[in-house]
C-alpha cells in the first residue's frame, strides 16, 4: 500500500487486552507512548490523568 502525505495510520488493540496479560498491564499517568518511523522520526505522547 502506498501512503500519501496526510494519510492517517490508526493502530491499537481491542479493549480488554491489558486485563488478559499476566500480570494485567495498563497505561497509567506518567507513562509515555512512542511510535517511531525509520527515516521520519518519533512521535512521543505522555499519558495523563483524565480530567
């Protein structure tokens, strides 16, 4: 598939995946999520508490 400028790549997992891990794992405030695309760079997002 050819990606064009402005295309959005949505990723994720079905709800409940974290609870199925041993031990269960969930994102918490203070965690950081990073996605890197070689040759482009890294997108870094902090996990914050919902307000």
